[in-house]
């Protein structure tokens, strides 16, 4: 893997995320197209669940 988008790097390694602003299907800052792997989706769901449970 050559490079991660800011979204993936944020959820995998805790790096700061981009303040995405989309135009024509891509973020004007980092060029991310909004797609997510199944693994990142599962991490986001797990994190949302642990925030709801006070973890």
C-alpha cells in the first residue's frame, strides 16, 4: 500500500482527519472519493458502539 487517505489513517492510526468538503464526488482537500473498505466501516461501527456504552 503506497499511501492511505486521511480517513483511513485516522481510523487505523489516530492521525488527524481531513475536514472533507466534497465537490464532484471528491474531497477538494485530500481527493478522497468517500469510499470505505469493509474493515474501516466495521471500525467506525465498533467505535460508535463503544462511545454509546461509555467505553
